[in-house]
C-alpha cells in the first residue's frame, strides 16, 4: 500500500462522503478496498485529528494488554477495537496479538536503539594504578565479547553457505 499524505486522506474521505464509489477511490489513490473502508470508519469515529501524527504514538504495556484483552477475552474484532482505540493501522494490532500469543501470553517490549555494550573507555591523565587495572579489565571483557560475537556470526554465515550448497 502506498502511503497517503494527510491531505490525500482528507480528500479521500470528502470524496467518499460526496458519493464517489470505493472502487474508484481505490484506483485513484492506489490502496486496497479494506484500507479505504477502515480509513473512513476511523475518521467517522475519531475525527480528522486522528490523522495528525507528528511522531509515533507509544502505547504502555498496560494499554497494550487492555486492548489485546478486548480481542481475546471479549471476542471483539481487531478492526473494531483498532477503530475504537484510534490506532491508525489495524495491522499493528494484529502484530501485537500475534506476538502476545507467541511469547506465552506476555507482552514483551521491543528494545529500541543501539546495543548496550559498554564502549571502550579512554585513559584518564591522572589515573591511579587500580583505576588503570579496572579500565583495562573492562576493555578486555568488551573485546572478548566482541570477538565471541564475530566468531558466532561467522559460524552462522558458514552454516548457511553449506546448507545452500547441499540444496544444489
């Protein structure tokens, strides 16, 4: 599906309310029939403000669990819950439910950003002998972890190559 701009979504909604068929809107904007219907229902329920997204909305674990329970325990459909909650894409809610079931009915927050491996620290000018030893030990531990990671990565790549060669 192509991404629609804010203006495109408003124009699509207004054209539909004027009586333009969904099929012609699909071909004009290059999106699926379900997405046109979803967008119209979402705007009807939540207004045009739901389309203004300057940044991604973050849902807490409690919010996600409450929303998922509406689907699994109350038997509501994913699209109805997504529209009620103002989620701009019901596919996101489908992923939440799928991940919830895969993780043993637990919500696992995805880590964002870079890895948390400690960086190699630089030597300070007035460093005592104990501080130097501690810094070098930490640096040594970091380098060992980095080496171990690269070995495992190399082994995985080699295993995939061997597996592809066996298939041929």
